[in-house]
C-alpha cells in the first residue's frame, strides 16, 4: 500500500502522476488528486495544483509538438483535407481558444483529443499551453479541495 506520509512524497507523487496521466488519457487524474486531497493539509492545495498543472502541461505540450509533426507523414489527399480544415480554423480562432480552455477546465471534450487536434491544426503552442495550464490548475485545485469540503460538511 502506498502511503504518502511526508510533504515531499506528496509533491513528488503529484508531479509524477500528473506527468504520466498527461500521456495516458484513460487514467483519471481527477480521481487520483481527489484521493490525495483526503490526506493533504489545506495549505498545500494550491502548490500541489500548480505542480500538477505544470507537469500535465509539459506532457500536453510535448504531445502537441508530436501531433504537429503528423502533417509530414500524411499523403497528398490527406494534406489537402488538412489544409482546408486549417483554413476553417483560422476564421474561428476565438471559438477554438474557448474550446481549449473549456476542455482543460472540465475535461469535455476530452482534453487529450483537443490537445492532438491543436497540434495538428497549429493553434499556437503558447496559447494552447497557457489556456490549458489555467484550466487544469482550476480543475486540479477543485479536485484537491473537494474531499476536505465534503468531509467538513458531513462531519
């Protein structure tokens, strides 16, 4: 059984977990962080959420750049379709920024797929990373704080 007794273990666990789950979409970061929220003290919620969001953003930006390279391996017909899709995207860039933020904040649509699509469409990695970080920070803060709030309400 994994017992995170020291603060440094909790921070390391958060960093490693959020980095790994940034690559693996079917492992729920939220459930893991909610479980961690049961054992941490309240003053560590924000720093842990920041570390978690940074590490997940690092993984997501890496996936962004990997998916950005997919254009080079596509065949001619697929490249033409992708160029048409990019042209449609350029006219809706504000809408796509809100989709990036909403996806990072709520997980709907799945941020993993939004991440790959942003890399393919070349949305701009700085916009992608900053909106993703802010959304994930808010979501991770909520996941870490929620168990404490629920325990206080029902105890």
